[in-house]
């Protein structure tokens, strides 16, 4: 029998920020979890939530690389 914390092979949840029961509810199509519908994000008509998430994630990754590169050039006193 699989252990309860091995339900997600690509997600490792530490602490209480994203408990496993919440992750299960997000993935369950029968679950009515508030804040998971496109309308909850006030997107313009026709915009898809997954596309907006991908765009924002790519923007954040770009800024992370810029931050990391800038931080590497800092001289600590």
C-alpha cells in the first residue's frame, strides 16, 4: 500500500503551506474549491487561465535569472 505522502511524484510539500489534502482537492474535478475558476482572476473574456499562468511564470523566470546574475556581481563588504 502506498504511503499517503507519495500521492504526488513531482510535488514535495513541506510544512503546511500546501497540504496534501488541498492538492488533492485542486485536482479533483468534483471538488468545489473556491478561487480555482478563471472568473475568480478577473481575466478579460477569451483569456485562458492556463495560458496566463504560463506567461506569468515565464516572466518570473526571466526576472529570476536577471536577479541571480545581478546578485552574482555584488561585492560584499
